[in-house]
C-alpha cells in the first residue's frame, strides 16, 4: 500500500487533475489524499470572515463567484453532459451548505463546515473524472468517517486505524481509493480539521493506520531544498533526510512539508518521499530513518517570533525558577521555540503573541523583562553529532558581521538555531548559502 497526497496546486485545474490521474496509475494498492483546489481554502476563509463580520451580501457574492468557478471546472473536466450535470448537482449541494449557514450568525463549528467543502469538492470532481471519463475503478473514501480528533484535539490514532479498516473492508482487492486531506471530526463528532497544511498530516496518519510501505507527498517543487529558493539563488533539492532532520526543517519554516506530518511516519518507520507533480521524473527527497554524513544539509527560517528576556540575579539559580517560568507559558498554552540561559537571565522565543500581555505581566514577578519583536529563527539542520568537528566554526565564519540575538546548539544532534532580526533574514540566508554550500 502506498499513500499519495496531492496539494492544491497539483489539483488546481482540470488540466492538473488530468496529470494527477496519469501519476497515480499503478498495479499496487494506493490511497490518494487530495487537498482543496488551489485558492479554494483561502476563498472559504475569506467568506467565513465576512460572515463573522456580518457582511452577508459580500459573503454571498464571494460564494457565488466560487460556485461558478467550480461549475466551469466540472464542465471542463467532465465533457459528457449527463456526467457533468450529476457532478454539478453534488457541487450545488456543497454550496447550499454554505448558503444555509448564512441564515444565522456564524459559529466556530459553522466555519469549520465551510472550510471542509474545499476537500469535499476536489475529491468529488477527481473521483468522477477517474470513473466516468477514464473508466478507472476507484472508491471514494469519506474521510469524515474515519479521521477523528480526541478530546485534546490530537489525532485519535486507534479510532483512525479501526475505522479506516472498516471503510476498506468491503472493497477487498480494490487497488485505488480517493479521500480528503485536512478534514476530520472532533471528539464531539462535529466537522473539524487538522489546521492549514493538514493534508500532509492526513496522508501520514492514513499511512500509519494502513501500515503503508511508503507515503508520497506531491507538490509543485522537486523536493525539500537546502535553502529558501524564494530568496536565495542556486538552491538544490536534498536527496535524503532523516525523520528528525525533516521534522526540524518543517517546524522551522520549510514550507513544502507540514510540521506534524513526519511524526506518524517516524513512529511506524514509513519512508516519506517528496515529489514534484510538474516534474515527476525528478527523484525528489526521501525521508527515512537513515541519515547521510553531511554535517549541515539545509537551512530554514521561521518568522514572526517574539524574544523575551527575564533577568533576575536573585532568583535565576533558585530551585524551581525555570519551572515557574515555563508554567506561565503552559497556563496560556503558548509553546516556546528556543531558549538560552546565563547566570542572571533566561531568554526564549514564542511564535504566538495572543497572550503576550498577560505572559509579560506574570513574568515581571520574577524580575525585569525585555522583549524584542520581529525576530526570525534560522535553523541549520544536518548530522551535527560531536564527532563532526568544525560545523559551528563554518556557520559563524559565514555570518560575518550579522548580529545574532540568540544561539542554541547542543539541544539536538540535528539542529543549530540562530535568532536574528527579521530585517537581517535574507542577508543571513544568503550568507549561509555562500559560506556552507558554495565552497
């Protein structure tokens, strides 16, 4: 069994769906996980925002524009009028769900129902194309019947495994299944989702539940690059990464992969392959339990950080001080990305400033507090075990006169993290590229 996930760009038009249909041809059993067509989720988010703001007329107009787009795609994808009309009936049902939610003030659960329509629409169209136009035997698996969150809003692995097996059982011998990424139900049974980018996570969870041999993530780039190709010239795809290396890069800014998607694959030791729908012959990136010998393989950047420094000569070395500091962030459910300590101060970063004012108020009980906003973490990933001498020297030689706010090294054998002002981000990425990868 192989799991093949295709992102929004990969299924973003009738022409792209034709190409995906070619890519999934195989004699092996496979489950194809689809995102919403590119732009759809953004449109649905905008519609929900208008409804929250009471802009019913604007929301209605935007919904009708999106509906017309899908009717056009259906007619292009399904040339047989009877087949197109049947699909259009299902499309109209999805949009009727959205229009019905406009009759009363929108709730959070209603918003999630709206956001779920994108994946329901893309899988509906693609499945009808495969079966009615290509004549291919394929089963549409409803993700809402097996993807579920527990009471802590984490994937319920046991439930997913059991109910996926129940959905597959009536189709013994079937080779091709189509299902939705991103969407799920929560512990109450209401429609929910795995947050933005969650189709990668869906694919990994489904792969784990199905004991898959491989998970393939198909996007519009040929693997995970050694640096950010949007700001640095001459980047190249990394051929092999370990699960830990990929997880570090995904969390610290590599946009091609959802940060959580590596975890289920790593738990069950299922290789993950990142491939390019626009260039399917490219080898892409293989993520597995093995790692190469390169000391530093890649660089990623994560923006939107706030650095907080708590200075207290009286309390820092006292028993329980750090625990008390961490408990403040725990109370406000705010994760810490990076931390360094000295004899009289502790500095850390957060990427969620929702409760920043309350956090700062409590931290001032421990000493003086300073904050620096608009910070960026630069993450360098590779095989950074102690035996690989000289890695840190190469990094700092490359940085020259770029000011560093924080440095974290040694917390992981795969990661060196640097904190810089966001204004210095591009300069830092380019300097590291020149100093580490173009020698």
